[in-house]
C-alpha cells in the first residue's frame, strides 16, 4: 500500500513504514509527511479549495449555451474575458461548433484561493490542456485592456465578460465588444452585489435577456 498526505497508511506494516520514512525526512531536515499524526496535522492546517465556486449557475448556463448556439451563425471567435480556473471555458467548449475557437483572456491577477498568478496559470493550463492541445482554445495571459488594444482579428461572434466587476473596467469590456463589432455581447454578475456592472449595463440599454445574473445586451 502506498500512502500519501491525503491517504494515511492504516495497515500496521504500512504505518511502521510511514514512521521510518518520516524519521528519514527528519534526518534530512524536512517536516514529517507520512505518519498518521503528520497526515492529520496536514489535513487540519491545509486550506479548503472549492473550484466549483465563482462560476455560473444552471439557469445562467441555459441562457449562455443558447447564446453560444446562436453565435454559430457568425464568423469570428468566442472571446471570454475572465477565465479564473477555466470551468466556464470548458462548458463553452461543449456548446460551440467544432469550427469555433475560444480566446480566453486573463492575466490571472485574482482568484479566491490565495494562489499566486503562476499557480493559477498552472491550474488553468492543466484544466484546459486538452482544449488548447486540440486548438479549440487559445489562452491569452495578458491584461484584458492590452488584448483589446492589440486585437486585430475578425469581429467576435460572441464576447462573454466576467472579469473585474467595477463600473470603469466593465465599461471598457462592453464598449470594446461594441466597438469591435461583436455580434453577441453578454456577461455575468448583473446584480446588486456588483452595482458597477448593473450601472453600466443599464446605461447601455439594460439587459436584452437576463437569467439569474447573466445578461445579454
């Protein structure tokens, strides 16, 4: 039986091996890792990560998936602004046509788990590995405003905005999408919790469609 920090050894012989391994680590100046007591300390002290948080709900996905289906009639990529861990990117990939490409834009400066930008980038590369390897997704690790300034491709079929949620930054996102000629413009978090998002969406005419907090202009 092979033990790990999350699966402590329970058989007597394996427990003994765990203690010997920790003794050897101690000689090397490393903290214990394999004994039952070490594993329990690890479990008590480690953070709890919920990668299902901060994503769209079932009712919001119903609207977004229908918008993605509608976008298939247009030339141009799907642009997702704000990637986080890549969960929504994966779901978008299930609803798009094989010909459509997703441009996922994020500089990975924020997450709710305390990861560094490089750690978050590593997580996203792992979660989107198949999609990037098959050419369905391009990850643009860049500030979104720099992406807007340098983008010279075809007008996007759809732009989905879910990045910074203050008024000024969301305004930049939505005005760029309009200026570039995106056929469908939508975003997340139109709610009282994010008054800046709500304010700029209302200034631009309000939601054409709304499900939960997911809006389409």
